[in-house]
């Protein structure tokens, strides 16, 4: 009987207990998202009527710091951003590999992107400068009926650099490079 019990434990699914970021749907009620966060034991680090910020690993197999920014209008989710902050010691090549891994994770969940754009190589420490002038681009976009999902390395006004996923109702034009969230409160 003990052996059967052990086999049952091995075959039983392991609950993840974490919000699946890629399943977030724009238009969902704020209360629904808050309930999902509470159910999974995730506490916001910042909350205001128009945004909830969570620092929690919501994307499996990514071990860098993850900050989710949920943006609301009239009590409905308009956009969700998952900002991944590379380690301080990361070189440009590391950031590009991390961006590519996030794209692969998203493709495994959602299938082939509607389009992708990859330009430039791995410029080492000058990655920030290369992105700011458009020499290095990493973007993939999935377009579904109810939402658009984009992964890549957005250009940012604050100069920070790192991969991101955004889920929004609106289509994001292919040429738009400044699509990232500001995770600061």
C-alpha cells in the first residue's frame, strides 16, 4: 500500500499556485485580478485606483527580478506589463539571451507570433546605446481577437534596459519602439 501511495504522489499534478501572466485578459475586472492575486498569496507592492504593481516571479523559468504592472481604466484592465530586470552584472549578450528565452516561453504558450523583428547582434556593454539608436531590436508580437501580446526589449525614456512582455487590447504598431512600462511607483 505504501508503494501505491508513492506512485500516486509522483503522478499527481503539481500545483503552481501562481498567476499565469500570459493568460491575463484585457477588459477583466479589477476585482477579478485582485481575487486571483489574493488566491495565489501575491501581495501588491503598490496599489492605486489606476494601477497595481507586483514584484513576483510570474513567468516560470525566468530567474531575474520580475515586476508586473497592471493598468486599469474605469475598473477594467487596459494593459499588463511584465518587466524583467537583468542582474546588474549582465552583459549585452546576457540581456539578448534573456529576451530570446522570454520569446520562446511565450511562443510555447501562444504559438507562432504574427510577426517578429530582430536586428543587430550582441554589442556587449554598449547594448543600451545600440537600442537607443535602433541598432539592436528584439520584438515579437502575437495578435489575438481580444488582445495583443508583445515581447522584446523596448526603448525607454528612463534609460533602463531589459526584456518585457505587454498584453493590451490595442494593436501595437510594428514601428513603435517605446512600448514599455515604467515600473517605478
